[in-house]
C-alpha cells in the first residue's frame, strides 16, 4: 500500500467514526523497541506505532533523536509514523 493510500484510509476511517485524525510531531527516544515521545507526559511505544516505508528510507530505519511526523488515529490508539522531519538551514 502506498503512503498516500494509507493516509487517506486512516483519515477516511477516522472521519466516518467521528474521530478525525490528528497530526503530531515526536522525537525517537528508543529504537529497540521503538518509542516516540510526543511531549513530557506522552511516550508512544512500538505496540501503538505503524510505520510507512518512507519513515525507514532505504532500509536505514530511524535513529534516536530523529524528529518524526505522525498521524494519530483511533483517539490515540494508533500512530502512523509518516517520515523524518528534515532540518532546513
């Protein structure tokens, strides 16, 4: 499934269920297993994460301290990790 198709499907399902998808930015705090911190109070464990191929760019995976873009679905039950956030200089 293409990334755009996955995003459309999540948004469609959430809209139909009355729970629109939310956008979030997080920071990778662990890679074995993956954990992403959204804020001081919320760290998402791998059990609740779904990754796109783009997030793993050429099989390299994510690294600790990478900032990532996420879509939150199901009232916080699942998070789609879309991609790393690029640094602009």
